[in-house]
C-alpha cells in the first residue's frame, strides 16, 4: 500500500490507496496529482466501504478526489457493482460520475437488476444513482428505458422520467413518469401513461400497476379498451387474471361494436361473461335513427356477445327518446330479437298519448334497427288530455293494442276486443260539438306528428255523439281509467329521480394524496406538498329541464 500523507483529512474520510503499482507525476497537465498505472494487476482504492479498480488513476490527494480511467470497476458491499470506461470520484461528497458504457449491477436475490447508460451519477452518501441522457434497466421480467432515471438503493426504487418504456413479453408500458420498485415489481404512474397487453389497453394520467400479475388502477383521466368496450371513469380498476374491470364516479362504458353507451357512478365489466353491471344514476344510451334512446334503472345489466346483447334495467326503470317515453318496474331488451319489454305496471307516452296495459312490448327491425311495432297486451288503455278544454280526456280501451311505426314515429294504433271510446268532437272554430261514446269490436287510430288524426270504428260500432249537457261528468271516464300525467317523462333528465340527482360521490383516494403503497411514511409526508398530488375535481353542472310542449287540437272522423 502507498504511504502518501493524509494528515489534512479526518480519519476515515480520505480516499485510501490499496494498490498503486506504477506511479508518476505530470505537473504540466495534472498539477498536484499523482498518476498510478497498473502492472500485473489493476490499481485499487478504498473509501468507506467501497473499492475501486482501474488501469490508470489520477489521484488528487489533497483535494481527496481521483479520476479513474480504463476498465473501471466500483464495488460496494457484496451486491452493488458499477463498471465503466471512466469514473470521477470525490471523497468529500462521496459522489462518483461514471461515463463511457456504464453498467450498474445489483445482484441481490430479491432486487437483481442491471442499469446501462452513457453517463451515471452515483451518490454514495444518499445511496442514489441517476442518469440524464437515456438509460436501460433490466430485471428478471422487464426491460425499462427512459431519458432520465434515478435509483434509490435503500428503497430499492427507480424513478423514471421522460419517455419511459417498459417491455415485457405480456405487455408494453409507456409513461411520462414512473416509479418502480424492484422488490415488489409495483409501478406508480404520474402523467400520461399507456399499458398495452394482448387483450387490453389502459390509459391514465395517475395510477398504479402490479407488473407481476397485470393488475392495477388509474385515478385520473383513465380509459381502458377491453373486449370491444371502452371504460372511462374517475377511478378504474383492472385485473387480467380474473378478466374483471370496475370503475367509480363519472363512468362511461362504450360498446364499440353496437355503439351503445352506459353512464353511471359505479360499474363492473366481466370479460369472460361479456357483461356489464352498472348502478348509481345508471343510464344506457343508444342511437335509434338519429335519436338517442335513454334507459335508466337503479341497476343496469348488459350481457351477451355483440350480436346477442341483452339489456336489463331493474327497479324504477324509465326510458326516453324525443317522441316516446315510459316507465315500469323493469325493462328487458334483446338485440337479437329486437324486442324491448316493459315489465310490471308499465306506462308509455307517445306525444300526448298515454298507453297502459299489463305488458308492453316495443319491437325493432333487427336489420334496420328502426322501431317497427308496439304491443300492449291485456287491459290496453289509451288516454290523452283534451287539448282544447284541457279538462276532459279522450280515451280508447280494449283487450290488446297493436301499433305500427314508420320512420321511428308511431302512425297506427289498433285496439281489439271489447273496445270503447270517449272522444271530444269540435268544429273548425274549436267549438265543442259533443262527446262521442262508442263501443265496437276494434278501433284503428291514425296518428300524425304523434297526435290523433283519424278514428275508424270496425265491425258494428254502437254509439253516438252526445251533447255535453247529456253526458254527465261522472260518466266521462271509462272503467279502468288511471291518468298518470304527473309521471310523464318529458326530457332525458326526467328519467332520474331526486335520489339519483342528490348522490354524494365517494372521494377517490390518491387524487389529492400519495398513491405509493411501497413508500415509507417519511417519503409519503415529503410528497404531500407535491403539486402532482393535488388535483381539483371539476364541477358538474346540472341541465335545466325543457318546458312541456303544448297540446294541439285533434280531429275526428267516423266510418262504418
């Protein structure tokens, strides 16, 4: 060992020469330095638990620093080793700058990894290493690259910045910033991030991902493309093994095949069953001939393959489109048959016309996806408020009702078996002529712009037009009359009740606080003031319902 004087440095702080081999000086080029070069073995130095080997060393003893050149190797403990073409090392700050084909290895069993880069800074005081001009990290399962990276040795954590890329046989992850723990293999994403697997694609701007099992969640601007569906929400969870995803708050689930959309504040997607479960202000939105159809229930379920989707709305079910709306206990709609059934206490409104019965079916043409026909079975009843007097009610009833649509507008209504009609008849000056009361075997109602245009009584009608004074008010309602006008759904917002509109959404953890489950408490408290941890949710404005449309005058004709 070389015996150069070290009296100016505190004990233990000075870089020690273990093997100096050949040495000389070159004051012209390296004033104050001693130059060591290898002979049969490399030059070796030691400093506070680390050993350094190289071919040539330029050692500034008074300044307690050295430049190591050629086949440089820095060994710290049993598991950390760094090799490079050159290293500048400062003994006072314990900072090493390595460049020229730098390779940092950690051979510990739980954190085995290698880091390669062109220039690497190794701070032995903080036990951190970092690069600023692209680096590659390889562990047992991943290859990670980024423009900027930092390795916290005690935490066994990497922090990657700018153009972060993880390559795994099962998926690819790209991010603006990513924290990665070599022991747990957990990744924490900050900024725009994308994970692409063989059956899914995840985008988020803040989230967590367990790279071992391909499971995680996003909590800012999250979007998952999953089995012909796109799932968006304030918080979205995904697990590949169970083929399951769930979302919370401001959710949109888009069916990319059938172009349908589900909105809610909680939803679950099961890939194997090809199903969606949604609740908390849940609504299904489908396009029907340039008009959106909204279906709501306390709970929505969509099951089946794209060509055989089945939609079920449970409890307090309602639907709305521009000229057609309704409500019932539950709704069952099948893509394959085109049949939508309103189940238990159903009511349907077409313009000003209210229709009720034991069961109501809406049938669509499965090829054109246009509304084709309507069935109201058992106790069919049609009611509309007289648009002139605004006191009486035009009524028609029968055992069953069959309707026909043209261009998604109801044009013909046929009532059959034991039909009855009460109808207010006016002249062209809106003067009441009388009230028509007729019984017959069947009635056909023709509509124009959702208003009654013509009445046709079929097979031996029995009735007449009575003067108003000869038709007492207490007889002007057919047996079974129930007016439900106060329940009528006039806008898409009317499908929601007060409970839906006053939902208190849960606070998403991590939006304004740390999401790093691997960090210790000290690190978490230091990060709490970081702007990336403080995200203000945007306000949502409620839409004002539209005014109720006015009722126009209807006409009547009678035919034998």
